[in-house]
């Protein structure tokens, strides 16, 4: 699909992206309906599960996160994109390659498209939620870009109760930003996901996130909370997961709303 951004009457950036997302979603759903075998599940958009991809499998994921409106700035919109390849290495180990993280912003002094980072991730499963009382895993991530270097670690926990799955992530991140990587920020985050399997193809639930930043690793900022529903569809070698979250902490300098769509294909 090719979008002509140089049309005589060009659309605003967010309308261009919205049109692209609509086309992407329609195309992937049509492909899913024709797919045979079941893909690796992903129930949540903001919370990682403790399951890993089967050895020898390769999965492509396309992430799109839309953030909108900051307090009195009703024009703020940001689209964040991630293209990722995931590899099943062993029964316990999964590796991921972030080809590119980039974003398109509208309604600020820094409007426009910007490449942010590329990176790698690893997930090592400690206990399997289908064989143990609960699942657990360790997650590590490294991101590097022209003005950002970040290290992130997560503890992943999961409890399976038949068709109901509860997952929790404890996240600690260190970021160095700016042209000289001299702006230091620490981030502590918690995410919680609850998902119920209505059928083998359809799952619904809730997600919540909590985040607090520590500028220069010293002073804690405001606590930001988001909560909202999620829905996941999976069939054959395809899945799509969507989660719109709403800010419930009332902070004017954080987006009022954000939604994430993740579309994946297993090869």
C-alpha cells in the first residue's frame, strides 16, 4: 500500500495515519479469515505474558500506539510505530529484534516524523503457567537511537484460571536522552492485564498501567494511571490485539487517551 503524501490537497498527518491504519486492519482481518493453524497468542497490548514462542518459529509484529489530547492542548496527537521480529530459540527462551521505533507528532512545537530507536529484547521463562501454579519470566531490552539509549528489565508473572488469565509486569527502565545522552531518567512502571477467552478466536478483558519517572534518578514525578478494555482476535497464523486506555490521574502534561494495536503473523 502506498500513500501519496504530496497530493495537491494533502490530508493532515493524523488523517493519513488513520486511513493507513484502517486499510491495515481490514487487510489483516481478511488474511486471518483464510489462515489455517493457530498462532502464538498475545492477549494484551501493554502487558507481557510469560509464554514464549515455540523453538524455530519466527513472528512479525506491527505495533501502532495513538496518544491524544494533553489537558488544554486538544490538538495534541502522536502515533508511535514499532516493527518487530520475534524468534523462538528454546522451550524457555525467546529473542526479539526491534527493526525501528518511530513516531509522528501533531499539535506541538516538534511536529513531524522522527526515528527514535532500534533494539533487541530477550524473554526467559522460569515457570510455565500451564504446568505450574503460576507462570514467571524475566525480560530484558536494550534500545539505541540518535538521541536515546535505554535499558529495561521486567519481572513477568501470570496466573491461568481456565479461560481467565491474569498477568502482571513490574518494570524498571533507565533512559539517557538528548544529543549527548546527558538527560538521565529512571522509570518505574506496573502493568496489569485480565483476559477471558470467549472462544478460541475471541478474547476480551481489561488492562491498567501505572508509571512514575525519576528525573536524574533523584526526584519522583507524578504518578500516571491508565485503565481500559482490551480485545484480541486470533486465527491461524495471525492475531490482532487492541487496547484503548484512558488516563484516570488527571495530569495535564500526559495524554488523556492512548490506544495500542498489535498485529502479528507467525511463520
